[in-house]
C-alpha cells in the first residue's frame, strides 16, 4: 500500500481568440500550436496508457475560453487549414533535405507526426477534442476541472457581482460541454484572495489550487504544511503546489526541459531558412514565425547547436521520469514519518509546457505514469477529490493573498505597462451593476444587449491581456483587445441608457464575442446577494465614498496600536460601501499592492533605505507616499477625501490636500507632549510641530477619547467643534485562544498560582515600575499570585533590577515579546490583567483584555478612565500609586465571583460600545459631515469622471 500520493495537475488555457470577420490574426495560432503540440499528444499518451491497463490519475483544467474555442466549427476548419499547410511545408522539407542524411530523417519524422495529428483530429476525434477528453473523465483517469470564465485574475476584480459572474459562468460552460459540474477549479494564475472561497462554495466547488506561500503563511500555520489540504472558512479545500516538484520541471537551471539532449524550442526553420522559400507557408501577414519544425537540440551553454537525436531525448525522458519518482519517494518516506497520515504532493504546471515548450513533455508524462503504476508501494497517483474522500477532515486556515506569478503576488498583472486597465475594468463592473438594476426584467433586443455587455466585461477582464503587456510580447494585440472590449461595452451602455440600440451592430458583436451563450446578465443585480448582507442598508447610504488613507504602519508592520486600528477600521468601512486605499510603508516579503478583505493596500518603498535616522526615514517615506499618490490619484482617482493617521504622514497629507484640492480628515492617536509629559528635546519639538500642522491642515480631527479631545484642544488651540470623539475598537474573535494549553501555563506559573498579567511596551509611561512597587503588598495577602510582564522596551533591564531589589524576582516572569496567540492564552488564564499607565490616550490593551475575558485593573488616566466603570466592569486606581494598585489587585484575586461578574459586563460593553461596525459608521458620519461642508470632494470626483471618455483615444501606456 502506498505511503503517500502524487497529484499531477495540468492547467490548459488559451485566451478567447475568435475573429470571424478576418483570418489575418496570427494569435489564432496559439490555439492551433497547442492542439498540435500539446492536446493531441496528451490524448495519445492517455489512450496508450489506458490501452495498456495503466491506472493513471491526472487532474486537468480546461478553461472555459479553451472549451469554447475547441467547440467552434469556424476554428476547427481554420485549424485543419493550418495543419494542411504545415503538412505541405513538411513535405517540402523532405524534398529540400533529401540529400542530407542527418537532417532528412528528422524532416520525415515531422511529416509522419503531422500526418498522424491530422488523422487523429479528423478520423479519431472528428474535430471534437472535448469529447476525447471527456472519455477519460468518464473512465476515471482524468479529473476535469474548470477555471474562471475568462481567466480573470480574481484578486483584482472589484465587485462581488463580477466575481460571481466569473465563477458562475465558468461552472455553466464546463457543465454544458463536459456533462457534469466541476468539483474543482484552477484559480487563474493561482490568484487567491480572502472571500473568494465563499463564492466557490456557493457554486459547488470543493477544492482549488494555490501557490506554496499562500498556505505556508496561512493563519494558523498549517500543521502539515503544503502536504495536506487546508480548509478555508467557507469549507473549500485548498491544495498548494509543492516547491520541489515545481523546481525540477520549471527551473531554468535545474529543470528537466533544459537538458542538452532535448529539442531546442528557439531554433525553428521559420526563422532560419530563406524567406522566399518559406513565404508560401507563412501567415498571410508575411511575418516570420515558428513553424514547429526544429532540427536542433539544446546542446550546451554557448556552444553551436547540434542536431536533435530523438532516441537520446526518449532515453532522457525515461531517465528524468525515474529521477522525479525517486525524489518523490524520498519525500513521501520522510513526510509519512513526520505527518502520521499519507501526504499529497501537488505537482502543478501549465499543460502547454508539455509538448509545446518541452517537446518531450508528453513522453515524460507517459513514462511517469507507467513507472508509478508498476511500483505503487511508496507513491501512488491520486486526484484531489480522491484524497478528500480518504481524508475528509482537514485543518481550517485563513489563506493569504497569493499568485504563482513573478514575485508571488500580483505585480505581473498590475505594473507600469498594464495598470491603466483597472480603472476602466472597475468602472465597467459598476456600470454593469447599474444596468442590471435599471433593467432587471429586460426582454428582446435589450436583453441581448445586456447579456453582450456582460460578455464584453468578462472578456476585458482576462488576465492574459495584462500578462502580455507585462511580458512585452504581443503587446499591440493585448492593448487592442482590451480597448475593443471596453469600447464595445461603453457603446452598449450608452445605447441602453439613450434607448438607441443598433440591432445590426449588436448582431456583429454577438457573433464576434460569442462566449457563454447561456450567460444571464442578471447575475450583476445588486439586490442579490448584497441585500442579504448585514451591512446592506449602510452600504446603500454610504456607497460611492472613495478614501485615500495614509498610515505609516499597517499589518504585517505592527509597532503599536495604530496598525491594528487602521486595519480593522478600513475593513469595516469597506463593508459600509466605502472604497478604501491604504498607503503605507513597504514590508519585505509582502506585495507592493494587494486587496486585503476588500481594502486596497499600497506599500511604498523609501528612496533610501540604509543609514537613516528615524526622522530622516519618515521624511523619505512622506516623499515616496506623495509621489505614489500623485500617480494613483491621476490614474485611478478621483478620491473624495484623505484620511491621515498621526503626524508621521503629515507632510504627504498636506501636499496631496493642496495639490488635488481634497478635504483632509486626521486622526490623532496620541501626542508627543502627552507621551513625555512635556517637550524636552529638539526631536520632540519637531514632532509636536508636525502634530500641530496636521491638526491645523485638517478640516476635521478625530480623537479616540474625551481626554484626548481636551488635550488636543489645549495643545493645538483647536476649536472644539472641529473634533469628533470616536473610540478605538476590538474584534473579540481576535482574542480567543484556539484551545487552553496546560504546557503553556506550566511554563509561566505553578498550577496553584494565580496569574496577574501585564502586556505592553516597557517604557515609563506604561507604569510597570508602579506595578512592581505594588507587588510585595499583594504577596503578603495573596502569596499564590504570579506576575507575568509581557513585552519589550528600553526599561527592561531597569525593571529587572527593580524586581531583584524588591526581592520579588521569583514571583515576576519577564516574558519578552509574546505572540498574539500566546497573549490570548495568557489573558484567558489570568486572574487579573493590570495596566497601570501614567499616560494613555485611549487604552486599547484594556479592551483587548476585556474581549479575552480577563478581569481588568487600570490607572484612572486618559482613555482608560473612560473605558472602565469602576467597580462595575473593572477597577480604576490612582495613577502612580502603588498602594491603590495593590489594594485593588488583592480584592480582584480574592473575590473571584465579583471578578467574573465584571468580566461578563466588560464583554457586553466591548460588543456593544467598542465594536468596529459602530466605529466605522461613526467614521462615515464624520466623512459625510466633512464633505457636506463644501470641501469640493464630490465636485472633483465628477470632474475627473467626466474626462474618462477622452482617455481611451490616447495611448494608455
């Protein structure tokens, strides 16, 4: 019995190239070359394996655009013409090389192969490759899965309706051609973003594939890494591709296709032979191109190319298949011992690699399947669906944004050559929703026009166009296709609005862009499923706001509470219909652009990264933010307002406000004066001035507590009516430990000891020295108390010496940095969580402890005093007073029933007063008040939108 499994996954896709109006488009050759060099050779392999009783299992995605083209009679006829021309060229090559005893055998092989291909296509398959693949699906050898309708890069699709259309139409097309709904999907470019799984689940998709790092960086970290599927929050299984199998085939340096005995792809007679000789066999355009006839092998680096020897290549394919299996066996033997279950190794590739790019690829697959069939003691081929039947229970995780493109995220599809497309695509999505809502029950020509508008949107969203622009290959065609679909959509939109539809023109467009004949435009209706969402009413009220949010920190960069605040606030604003773009600082290993929970996150690099002081780095960051936003607003604006968080982004906010005449709202989370109880250094004065400048430039200022309101008014001489007090919030789900861990408790305290916990930065303003001074009195009454100090900071050594001097070092555990999960564990174990701050503008740590279920004691300063109702949901003590603190800790530790009553009341307060939905709604109200005061945001937006029809006339690049 096998110890583990190999899942070979091939993704077959060609963009929708369909030009009934002309045969001049060379791009049709992409399909014809793939049929000749990949699809028919693969079918030959499958047929041979099945005939010999080889029990192979392969997962093959056939994209909806590929299926649609394979079924087109026009393209079938054009393919035969292509193939006949290729046979004529091969015949002529046999004549030309008849006296060359080395080359002529190769020319004869090509002629035999092309004749075989024609016989298979016309006689065996009758032009119907779909049915040929379906036969192997029905026999159980192939698991046929789908991709999105037009291979859109899903993380960059803006609206849920548009995402839904891509998935729904994919499932519909797949089912109509292959007779059964797909169980799996190849997400185009392995592009995953949180939330897609809900839509996949709705349409019956059980599994999908993602890139390695999406699973490796999942939360919580997968126990079995990429060698078992993980389940998303909406119940869909995610299989990650294995890095080692990828490297062995894809790597330029280590991959099998680069072996010197394999056929050289880049040396084709279409470029090597005399033009006049080739001209009758070239495309009507007369441009040189690959013919598929190649006589040379890869040879060695920097050596003259030597002739291809098919027998050498066959031997290498068999040897490489054996090596691949040997490596998988060693992998499985190791993993089986580590995991306790059979691992699944996912080897996923573009199908067109095999045969087209790697001529011997189908032969390698044939050898691989035969060798695995002969020896299944260690590794056996399996499909993801079969694996899920054997292991239906898997770990649930939240995956991260990812792709298998360059850099691992989305830079291939959003870069300097293709970024211009997204403002049009996103506008088209919004207009398509508008059309569906305006004509919910259209009939006749209007219904046809609405369906065609939806097709044009789908076709414009194809990731292939952005990919080609980035690769700088057939750029003119990709740009032309994108603009054509945008232009046709806009004409249909205008004609529907004006009731001036042209039936003749519409019919021509329907024939050309004839994807998805059963498409139903009503999938774009905003009434479903949006009206069923909890925030639907608020979204209708606030939809249309577009906010540029500046924050120097944003996850994964977490220095203080600001990062979490911006993260949670921006996500909840999105649920209220606000389009939020967060501009923040670059973090190594994270994408420069991503959509995180609906929030557009832009991470910018400073121009100089080394040998900078913090203040110099902040200056550089503001310059980089300003330059980036200049481009963003110009290309993707307009925005309604700027929301700046704290002084660290003051200069960028001020510059952008004046340049684009955008209203500015600022949140001041703390002040330099308050943190230091005065201003004593030149840097402190500089920061204070930037805080004042930000508050002065802002039309409105948000602070997190009444305490901060008074402080800001006093420090910056602001009119009180300019301020909004909106508290911070917490998400209680973020503070629930996965499970209680006895080993963790044993590490920090004895079973009989009661834990008193502090978590925070070890700086004077947090009052940890006051906590230490109070401990001797607590231990006299409660010797079972154990104090855990979590966090790092400049006072660590001083605090450790203080504990030693007080003789309490055995009762105080300095834990250093603690992870979120460990913090949650400790809070749930704590008999009291203590925050004795001397200065605290808000006190988010107290809310976090309340959300985790810990009894809370705080100093009666700043925002902490406003959060806790003394004696009801916690205790407030005199700031800096060790006696007051010790008395209340003793009371909390001794009166457990009272403490638990406080916990319940505190949790209720967190859920009702400090929840992010409420805070986001208050923030939206502040935005609307700001805009109603004539800041000009809506006027600017309308002005920029009015110029959009002009843009396409120029070169978008």
